[in-house]
C-alpha cells in the first residue's frame, strides 16, 4: 500500500471566538472597580484590534484581561502583533494590535528548512498562506508535527486535513 498521507500547516485565529473574548473583556471592564468612569474600549476591525484606554497602565490592564480571555477560549496570543502606543483624543492612548492570519513567506521558508533538516522522508510545499506536508509514513508526519510544536516559530500553528 503506497498511498500518500498528508496534512496542512495553517495559522488562523477563530474570529468568532475572538469576538466572544472581546465581549467578555468589555463586560469585565464595565464591572471592575478600577475601570469605573474610564474611557476604555476595544474595537475589532478587519485585520486588527484597536484598544483605547485612559493611560498606559489601563491599556496594559485591558490587554492583560483580553489575553486571559483569549487563553481561556483556546485562542493563540502568539498571533497578536502589538503596534506602538500613540496618543488619541481627549487625553487617551490607543494601540493597534494586528492579527496574524496565515503563514507569511519568510516563516514558511523557515518551516520548510526545519522540515528538510529533520531528515524525515516527507515533502513540504508552500501553498499560499499554508504549507502542505506529504509522506508515505504516518509516523513521519507525526514526527513533523512534534518537531514543529517544539520549535520556536513566532506563530501559533494548527495542523489540518490530516489524511
């Protein structure tokens, strides 16, 4: 039986779960005593999250709450790219947090080199913003997954379409 087995390496953020985490964060901000009367808000745009707060301290606290809600919902916080803190209207501060969706070309090349250097009998190829790994042995594919989970790649990787 010489059939090929394969899986895809992807990096995505579940937008519905992120939306739920944002709503939970907003609810906690409304009920917390240290945020009483503050102008803190979270806005989800197409590919970024805009966080507005009274000062740097409250901005950090809002981001802490958001990260804890994301972790509870199983969302990767590695896929958040924090922009610089900039002043906004009425004495508030704003920070844009970009959401990394998909695997960029540089990271995909690093993953390919990592797989190739492992000397496993698998082939990997970049397909847009994901990577397809194929091989005859399912054990080799499992070894690639274990290798990538233990590597220091700056994205959270998911493994889909395991056939």
